[in-house]
C-alpha cells in the first residue's frame, strides 16, 4: 500500500488539492511580475510624467480594444452561422455538396489567418454599388469577413466532430420511437451536439479574438494600432515599454477568463 | 523546350485565363519571391526544432514537484496561450530588442536580427501548446504501467524516461502535429517586422503590380503544401511509433 501511494503521487500532491486556484494565482503572479518588471525598468516612475501619458492614452487604447471585440464577435457570429450550414453540407448525402463543403473546410482551415485577412482587405472592393448609391465597405468589415472564413471552416469541423461523437444507438433509439430523421436530428441529436460543441467553439472564439490583432497590419484602428500610434507619438522609452505590455495585459484579461471557462466546461462534460 | 520558354508559355496561358503572373518573368522579382520561400522554410524549420525543445523543457517544469518550477511555467503557459502572437512579437521586437539595442549601443551594437526574434517568439508561443499536450500525455499514462515498471525495479528517473515519457510522447503526438501545422501558418506574422519571408515578398510584389489574387493563390498553395508535409510527417511518425494493442 505504501508503494501504491508513492506511485499515484508521481504528480505532486499540491496539484490535486486545488488544481483550479493555483494556475489562476500563477497567471496573476506572472502578469504582476511583468508589470513589476516594467516598473523596475522605470526607476523614478512616480516622478516622471509616464503615469500621465498612460492615463491620457488609456481611453484611446480601450476604445481600440472595443474594435477588436466588435470584430471578433461579428466574425464568430458570421462564422458560426456559415459553419453550421457547411458542417451540415459536409454530412449531406448529396455527394457534390459534401465534396465542395469538405474542400472549403480543408482550404480555409489550412490557410494562415493573416493571408486571409490580406485577401479580404485587398480583393474585396472598397465600396459596393447599390443602384445609384455607393455603400462604403470599410476595412474593419473586410477584416471581419477575413476572420469569418477560417471561423466558419472550424465551426463546420467542430460540428462534424460533435455529430460523429454521438453514438449511433441514439439515432436508432429515435427511429424506434417513431421519429423521422429530421425530427431525430432536431430533438435528439442537435441538443447533445450543442453541449459538446461549446468548449471547442469557445476555444475558437478566443483564437479569433487573438487573430483580430492582425487587423492592425491592414490599418484598422484597433488596440495594437492605437498602441503603435501612442508609442510613436509620445516617443519615450518607458512609455513604449508600458504601452506594449499593457496591450498584452488587456488581451490577456479578455481571453484568459474565456479559456478558464472552457476548461471548466470540458472537465464538467468529461464526466457525462 | 528550355525552362525559360516553358515558364514564358505558362505565364502567357495564365494571362489568357485572366491571371497576371508576369512577375515570374522579371528576374529580380522572381529571385526575391523564391528567396522569400526559402526564408519561410528556414523560419518554419528553425521554429519547429526550437519549439519542440522548449516545449519539452516547459512540460518537465509543469509536472515538476517543485512549486518554484511549476508555477512560473504554468503562468508562462497561460499568458502565452491567451495573448496574440503579433502582440508578443511586438513586445519582443519593438520593446525588448529596443532595450537591448540601447544597452549595447556602446559595445558594438545589437547582434539580434528580426529573423531570430521571430524564431524565438513563435517557438516559445508554440512551446506553451506543446507543453500542455505533453503534460496531458504524461497524465494519460495508465498508473498500472508505472506500477509494473516499479515492480520490475525501475528507479523513478528511469521509470520516467523509459516508460512514462515514451508513452506520453505517443499520446501527445496528434496534438503536437496539430501545433506544428499552426506553427507553420504562424510564420506569416514575420512579415509584420519585415523579415523578408514569402508573405512579405508577396506584399512587395503586389503593391507594385496590383496582382493580389494571383499571389494569394500561390501563397495558399505553398502553405497547403507545407502543412500537408507536416501532417504526412506526423502520420509517418505515428505509424512508426504505434503501440501494439493501442488504437487501430
């Protein structure tokens, strides 16, 4: 028995006691360390006008972050709507439709996000003609579409995976109860899929959110772009250090809770 | 037919189809595009090797019984996984690199190149993902295996290296390959700091010739090829390392 306990304890005991709180503490610790490191780089920061610069630029930075959030939310919404259709097409008994859907998923899952963003920015027109009126097609919407492409391909794949993970006995049981295929789909399979799809879908959302930082490369006024403008406007070493690490911190504060929630849901789901 | 004629004929027939690949006929542009392909390949290869080494070290730290090793590793993994690579690249290249340049101004300048920074940032970013995959693999090794190894008289170090780690590597392999596919795609961010990879060269060409779509197709083809190669390599390794009695 003594040997037994020794073996099961190959992973350190402190991990099992509070496996959720410690990583959180560690993450907070590292962000604090980063911040402290930044402060350490600036010896007389209270006396310097650094804090004033930071406070002056903070609203602009947060406003830029709002653009990131806006793009990510819109991209995941479009991507989810399109991805569910494509995912269903992938499983369709109509062979050409399934083949096209599978190619779509392959291409847009394997394409680098940055290239898709360049693609949508430079290939789409900058305005759309509707009769006699010209509708502006701003860059941030193009970036949203560019991110919605990989999002839709990934949602399609998540959907296919979730359907594939439902035991076929479920279909058979539904058929035994006299449900038509469409009814079984709607009332038996889909509700189970949604629960399975939630964690990977949230992971995808976090990925897309981090992808929105690439929007700054095509000139969208997002958080990173604002940080660059701030850094070159103020033109101080200590401010540059602070503003980039602040950008990192803001993204972290937005994405980390999503990632924690995903892990929690995955763990909860694992017992069902 | 000479290769040059063949190229000319191909470009002409593509032109007839509405695709402008004339930059391939201009020697300097063709050379810079081909150089870009090589730089991307170098970036990907260097980052794949470095990320695997760093991932292994991080995984070892994550499962260490010493908190002072495990907690910083956990914090690093969480910060890295939850922030955009581009922001990390800027923090490294625009901030750390700048500070290093300032510090070394008197002693002969900064030896670190943008290429090196991209390799470091991408490697560390993917190392965090590798480490998570390896950690999950280590935990997936059935305790019975370890008990069996212990009863055969293995010391805990030998048990780790000869039993637990080889199995964990096999369990983690699919995730590791996935991470490497992501890594290859991620090399495109190098263009943000003008490393001269294929994406950067493509931008240079299309801003002169206005043939975005044509270059996009080439880039997509190139990256599809690279990710396919990584996937094939992964599959071959999976086959080579397959455990009798596990999987199909």
